[in-house]
């Protein structure tokens, strides 16, 4: 392996190292070799030390290999790195504290639009992003959407990957219900869920304030009916006929769920599915990974399949991936070291082993990694490969901004859906309340 970051304290990659780096990497290596890219020179500050926060792992190798890759950076540069893993519900709060106090970690890998909320507190990452994009076949759609400041080519975040939430379902139960697989038609999907409920093998989707699963289900529900929070100009548009139709559909769908989904967090459906309490849900690779690697639940993994959520009225899978997005704060005393570290972690020698170790749980942001061996390692996970090319995002259809980030953090979409499911509001009342709350963040 070439020393991408030298002990002279400068990150760089010459033509010879580029060729050497791709040896033995097969199809992915061939894609990398086609690109000629000169890495930015980042003189690492004398005595640099770094601290990073990032969300806790759902797949054990995610943390293990990430830490090992960080240790490689220390071995090559001498820069000591401390990586702290914090709960998904905590990362947003800790990012806010760090940004508002101007103290704390040098880098945070937050979720999705976090850099857009704190853009004035961050340093630009354009030089690193452009190099990585040139070398690795370009950035995928969602990576560019979340990485670049709106209406500019200035990168304020470096996406590390995204976890999608397709349907995870038990083949035996769905066949018993009279279906070959979850239907793409919304009416037929409702019929399947009703049948599963009758069989005492119910479906279940999160309606609690869950960063991944709650937002994922609520967004899918509204988008699949043609609704959206704001329009292309950022004008609030949630109180619409499409939203009302979606919420009326939820009134019929929710009674088919396993009880308790109104309070589900991001681990709840994993536990219910593994316990044979829920037989159809939406989740990332983590659930299948855990089932497959535990002898006690391996038979459930064998019976498990993945399918995209129903397209509904829009002709494509209305799913946004929960995106890891790295940012570097202006208060860091070692910005070059921080940028060098992020670049190092996204280079193939580190990134591909991390991607393979977590079985594609955080699906890649750079196109060259579409040829990674992980996507051929198990046909049941190949569906996650193109997660970051999904054409939906939090705050769709509007621009990603401080407003969209704040609205997502405030769970406007989730709580609108939950109010209807719980019988606390009619669809019309819930849509009006969501509109009122959204106007606190968006103009118009």
C-alpha cells in the first residue's frame, strides 16, 4: 500500500502511486485508473491532534474498521485521532453545541443536511471533494446534493455514505398471504398488510421520532402520493391534496401495524423483526446483517428479502438515504490535518475495506465504489448499491438549507403522520399544523 500521507506532513498522490494503489482491485481498480487526479497539497500543522464525533454503529465492523483506518492515518502521519461514537438522537444536539460554542471536536460526521445548518461555522472542503470526485468516477446524486452549498459548487460537507430503507420482509409470510412479494401498487400493498395482520404476522413502520426509520417512513408516505414539504423555490407546500390523500391512506394502513410503532426508535423494528413479532418493515442492511451473523436468527435471515418501497403515484422509489456527512469546524486549530484525514478515509485503500466490512450498510458516495466486491457478495444486499443515486432528499423538493435541516430535526413530517395514526388529528388538521410549523423555518 502506498503512503498517501507522508511523514513530511503533506497529503498528495503522484502518478506512480495512483497506479500502484489500483493493483489487485479488479473492476473497481480499473475505474480508478481511468481517472487522473492530483491530490491537493495539505501541509499538516505541527503537533496536530484531532477529535471527531460520528453516529454510533448499527453494524459492529462499521466501528471496528473505521477505528482501524483512523489508526492507519496516525501511523502514516503521527497525528493522533480520537473518534467518539454517539447515539443517533444525540449527534444533532452535540453538533449544535459544537457549532454554537465554537469549541469541541474538529470534525463531526453528522446526518444529511447538518453542514447546511451550520455553514458559517465550517471550512470549505472543495479542493478535497473535487480531487476525490475526479479520481473515483464522480460523486453520486445525493452526495453532491448534500455536499455542496445550495446553488454553488462550494463543498461544505463530505458525504461518507447513506443507509436506505427498503422493505425487509419474510418470504414465507408474504407467500402465505397470497403474494409473491410486496406489491408496487399502494392499494395492493395495503391489501398485503391487512392479510398479514389477519395472519398475526403483522407489518410495522416507525412513527416515532427516529432519525432514520421515522423520517424514512413519513417521507415515503407523503412522496409516494405526490406530496412534499416545500416546492423547488422553498415555499411551504405540505398542506396539499396529495398530503391529505397520503394521510387518509395512513388511516387505513396504520391499523395493520404491530402495536407500539408510535414510539418506535431506530432500533425498535430491528428487535421486533428478529423476535418474530413483525414480519415486514423498512430497514437498512443492518437488520439482515445481524440476523445472518447470529446462529439463533440465521433462519430468519434465510427467509428475508429486500424490495423497494412502493412507488405509488410517482414512477420511482420515493426514498432518501440517511446520509453520513462530514464537516470541519472553523474553530479547529488543525484544519489541514482534518481535511487530510477525511480524504484519507475516502481513499480506496481505507474506504473499500470499510464498505465491505459493513456489508454496504453505508452505501458509497463515489461512483467507482459501485464496482466494489461487496455488491456481489450477497444478492440480497445489491439493492442498496445505488442508494446515493436516489433523487429524493430531506426537504424535497426544496433546496437543502438551514431551513430544511431545522425542519427535519423538528420531525415535522413524522409528527404530522403520527398525529393522524394516533387519532389525535384529522388529515386536514395535521396538514395545517405541519404547514404552520414549517413556516417557522421557510419563507412563504
